[in-house]
C-alpha cells in the first residue's frame, strides 16, 4: 500500500485531493497548520478513516518535519501548502511572502535529508500565475516567470528554490503548474463563490474593473484526478502544466452563473442589476493561458466537466453544504481586500 504525505491538505485543492485519494488504496498523512481559510477535519469525506491521519503543524521546523517523514515513511510527498489569495497578498505582502517561501524551504530541506534514507519523489503544486499576464499565446513550461502580485512572486520564488535544491542537494522535486481551480470547499472570498453567494442573497455581485480579465478555469475534481494521474505516472518530467483550455473572461463567468441560477429560480435579481463594477485590483493580470501539450502527451487523462456542468455542480455544492459555509462566516466578513490607499 502506497503512503502519501500531503502538506496543505486542508486548503481548497488539498481538501479535494485528500477526499479523492482517501477513496483509493493509499495510506495518507495530511499535515496542515489550519488557518482561517482551511476546511476543518469534520467536513472532509474520508472513505477509509483508518488509512487517514492528520497532524496540525505549521512546517516551521524542518527537524520536526524530518522526524515525521522517518516515522511515516512516505512513498511520495505532494505539497499544496501556501497562502493563496492575490488580494490577501496585496494587503500583507511581507507576511505572505515570508510564509510561502520559508515554510517551503523547511519542507524541501527535510526532504533532502530524508532522501538519504529513502528515494522518493516530491511534487510541488504551483500556479499559472507565475508566468504573468499574456496578451496572446500560451505559457509553456520552459517560459520565463513574470509574476505580477506578491502571491505569484512568492510561488515563483518557491519554484525556483525547488529547482535549486534539485541541483545543489540532488533532490527530485517536480513542479506542477495549475490553472485556476473552482469547485467545492473554495473559500467565499474567491471570485466564483462570491458570485454564487451574492446571487443567492439577491445582491448584485462585485466584479473588478470591466470584467474582461481572462482565466483558464478547471473544476477542482478534474484538477485532482489529473494531479493523481500525474504523480502516479512513471513518465519523467521536471515541470508540467495542468489546465483545461477553458479560457473565459470574468464577465462571461458572472453571466453564466447568473443564467444558471436564474433558470433554477435561485435568485430574484434582474438581468440589468446582477452585477456592480468595483475598483480594479492593483496589477490585475489580463489573461492566463497554459500550453498543456506535455500533459496531454504523457498523461492519459481527459477533463470530464464542461464549464457549465462544473458550475452547476459548484452551485449545488454551496446550496447543500450550509454547515461548511457557516463555519467560514466566523472568519470572513465579506469586506473587500487588496486595495491600496
């Protein structure tokens, strides 16, 4: 039975990934510090609880991480742990960048020591945002980084540090760059949950600027299936992009969600008053688009959810998980983040 160590397995993507692999024949250890945006353990769907273990740890001490590795003896490590909201990084860049970089280095350093005991792979989850904004074309794995926000700069820095560890310490850290995820367990301050929850309350949803910014959207369940296929593959790569090729503007997403919810009688808003434009995000990237030819070539997985189906599933999830939503209300006040005076 394979043992998988997941760090950051209580965040948005991490929670969905833990739910997925817990339904399979793996022994899982999830290490997470549990922040205000984390999903509490009681909301996870663990099919085989006896194979799942959780440790609350902030990854600040590499020796403790190494001790955990020696005790658990994982066959692979996958790191989702990161502060991940651009607006939050604009509000507090010093703390944001320090946390993302320092904690990752501790994890990498512990892994480098553990490799002397057991040769295993390490997968670092990154983002398409490290490549920066594109007017046209697609970001390839070999493209230079051009981050625009403290968040994407911190993720890009961690990717570069991972590459440096591979050279200096002979580690085997592989980087997975994901496009924008959406779906169950996403904290309410993110774009798609914000739309859904405003429409449910019959309040016009805020949209930055003119809403023309384009993102490549992938449902988190497709993302997690793709990640699992990738980390279990025997194909060799240093870096790989995982995306959906579904590139849609924010205003189109807002329109589609409103149309779905209106057709189901979930909002009383009118077609003329379901959005309100707000001051744009500083440094707002115009467009992300990934070249995923390497992924399509070496990984046998096709995305299952169309955007419409994925959004319908997401809307239904928020409707059916009121208790999870109530738990987030203790830490989220719906105030705008990421503005510079």
